[in-house]
């Protein structure tokens, strides 16, 4: 079992391209339709230019109008064909590209889901945001601006060289040479010149995005400690670096475009030069002379997008590599191939000799821990900050793999069950509960999507939040702001408790559930919550002596090891099984708490 979070290595460029163009991503039928339409549009443009040139030449000779009818018809046909095929091709290519983007977004989120929360700890949220949004958006260029020009240029070049060669073979050869330069040599040069700026720009954008998100999230702290200006300076530095990279990329692009234009002009002139002797020798009617350079210009137009396509290709492959790299991050906890069924009812939870290390070469966060939580029992875990209490919760929720030992529910090993099954039994109220930027009702429905309003009010009432929610103008439809920014710490905790109660888990971990509440209110709420959870097993993680006194048993943790176990000796008069008097042996635990805080003080 490994516990290290891996940042994920980037796949090779070839692998990225073959994956992004695979059948799973791109519908072959749609791609073929888009290619044929693009070819029809491109050839119509060439046909239009060539027949128009011929028509103008011929018209200058004042022939009978009837002799021009076929050419006029061809011009009209090509003009309509170019517009119609161009329009249909854009529709088809965009449809194809947006279909792929949808699949990429699903792939990205599917890759992220099994990594939460353990393996995501090694990534900044800005980096993940960049991959899930900007990198996916960048990739639309692959399907709209990078691949189509190559395909169209190939087909158009073959057809136009054949046509020019049919009229004057030497002109066909010049066109083939021009196309080779503009379509192969220049793009290769562009690829060489564009690789570094493309790479640097994607990396630069990712750094800027990560720093921006971090600065926005940490804005209150930066302002409070007078570091806002430094943070802004850092953002400006990153922005300037990115602008410099963009400028370098633009210079190189400009150089390539200038070279391309020169080659286009030289090819048209060369074709004309080759055609003049053919006219003189009577091999080509004079009226056809203008057709050749015009045909050349139009054919070169089809390959003129290739250098730009190459520079897009670099950025796109880079973005694709970062996106596909998400799939190479090993999930910290994997589900077994043939999972054992989750036990029904309220199971007995047993942890034996459990050790958990967050980093492979780091210290044990919990070590050789034994916990036996009987069905319906309330077990308190107390211990100084950093002693491993939340780590116990992480292990029981299968968020992190344990390094050794075993955890079982009614004898079924937790590792033989899927993470989802384990978490359908074990639920937790986190110390840093996240509220989604939506309404109170929607935040509650995360625990139970089909919850009725009555159920939600019952849960809110148990969490002592019903009066507060009822007093809000929009009641359950009140928006809580981004990350719950518009509710207080205590209100957030009560909403989170209500959500947990609604989920109906049979083994419940309350990780400092009353943080943010004043002591008298905290006790009242905790009693109500424990009463509501009566019959289910509860692991109550707390710092407060009077809260631990509500448990049947108290265990103490210090430096990840068990230090004290105490069975309570009285039971609550208000509801069975829940004692009200603090146990004498809590003093032992308190000694540990004090010892822990002394150790921390002396170490700082
Ligand atoms: N994601 C993580 N990666 C690496 N180390 C971690 C991680 N989470 C916790 N730790 C370390 O593991 C140890 C136990 O942390 P834990 O969060 O379990 O303590 P705790 O008892 O819950 O503390 P508190 O009372 O402050 O919540 C600490 O030394 C902590 O720094
Ligand atoms: Mg904790």
C-alpha cells in the first residue's frame, strides 16, 4: 500500500495525439463528413478562381455570349458550392469539436473524482481549474484549427497539382514545389520555432491561474498581514512573463507568415513563367494563361493555414498532455475488482493495529491503533491538536489507505468493499465542511437528493438551525454564497450537521461538530444530535471535556498512539445510553492534552 500523492506524469506527445484522435473521442463518420465538406469548399474556391480568371480573359475577346454560358454557370455553381459547403463544414466541425470537448470534460471529472481528497492535496486548485477549464477549451482548436487544415491541404494539393499539370506539366511541377515548401517545409520550421513558446505559454498561463486563484482565496489574510501589494506584484510578474512569451510566439509566427506569403507569390509567378512558353508553342490557348497563376494562388491558400495549424498543434498537445496526465495519477485508494457486499444494519466497527502515514517517507500520523465501536455505542476520541484524530476519520472513510493493520465492519474488511459502499455506512461531519455556492435546500439535498421539505426541516430542527433558516427571507431557497461565505461559522456547522443527519449513515464520525458554537449552545445541540443518532454508532472527536462526557467510552490519542481508555460509569437520565457526568479518567486524557500542548509550546 502506498500513501504518497503523485502529481501524475505527462504522457508523450504521440500518445496524446493518438488518444485525442481515437475512435472513443472522435466519431469517424462525422470526421469523414467534415473532411469531404471541407474538401468540397476548398476545391470550389479553386474552381471559382480558375473559371473566373478564364471567363474574364475570354470575355475580353468579345465572343458571342452563348459561348460563355457554361463558364458563367460554372462560376455560379462554384460560388454557391463554396459558400454552402463552407457553411456545412463549419457546422459539422464545430459539432464534432463540441462533442469531443464534452467527452474530455467527463474524462477530466471522472479522473479527478477517485483522487479526492487524498491525491488532490498535492495540486493547487488553480492548477486543477486550469486543466478542467482552460486546457479543455484550448483543445477545441485541435479539432477546429489544427487538424482540418492538414487534411484539407493534402486533398486540395493533390487535385490542384493534377489540374495544373494537365494544363502545363511544368506549371504543375512548380505548384507541387511551392506546395511542398509552404505545406511541409514552412510548417516544420514553424513547429520547430513554435514548440518552446507553446510549451512556455501553457505553463505560464497555468502558473498565473494558480497564483490568481490562491491570491483571491487568501485575499483576507494577505490584506490583514499587509502582503496584498506583494501578491499583486507577483501576479504582475507572472503576467509580464506570460506577455513576453506571447510576444516571442507572435514574432516567430510573423516570421513564418512572411515567409509563407513570399513562397505563395513566387509560386504563382513561377507557374506563369512556365506557362508562357507553352502558349508561345501553341500548346496552351492564350485564354487559359491567367488560369494557372490564379489556380496556384488558390491552391496555396489551402496550405497557408498550416504554419498556424502547427503552432496550435503545440499548444493543443501540451494542454492535452496536462489533461490526460490526470489519468496517470494513481488513485490513493482503489476499489477491489469483486467487492464484498456492505453489511446491513448498524455494524460493529473494529480497527486493529491500524497505522497510517500520509507520505511514504513521512512519520506515522496514527500508529498501531485499536478501536472497537459497538453498534449503537458513542465513543469519544480526545487528544491534542495534531495527535491524529482526523486521521482516524480519514482511515475509516477510506479516504486514505492505511499502511498496515485492518478495519472491518461486522467482520467485512473495509478494503474488500468499494469506497462508496464504505461511505454509505460511515459518514462524517468534517472540521472544514464545504458548503456549495447554491441554496440551503440544495446543500442539504446533497446528502439525500430526494429529501422532502419536511425531512429537511426535521434535520434542521435537530441541528438547531430551523429557527435561523425560517427567519431568512428566502428560507430554504436562501443562497449561502461561494463556499458558504454568507453564513457564519456556527451556521455553517449546523447546516453541515443537518446534512449529515439527513444522509442517514449508521456509523457517524463527528469531527469537532460544535466548533464555532458557544459552549452552552454546543452542549444543547450535541445532546439533541446524539439523541437523534440514538441506535447508530458515533465516534465523537472533540477537545471539550464536557462533550466527551456524553460518550459511553473515551479514548485518548497522543502522537497517533492510544494513551487512555475510559468506560463511563453513569447514564443520562434524559435518554438511555448517553451519560452526562464527566468520567474520572478524563483527567488522564486531559493530562495528555496538557502534555501535548506543553510539548508543542516547548518545541516552538
Ligand atoms: N493531508 C495530510 N498530508 C500530510 N500530513 C498530514 C495530512 N493531514 C494531517 N497530516 C499530519 O498528520 C498528523 C495528524 O493530523 P490530524 O489532522 O489527524 O490531527 P488532529 O488530531 O485531527 O488535529 P486537530 O485537533 O488540530 O484537528 C499531523 O501531524 C498533521 O500534520
Ligand atoms: Mg482534526
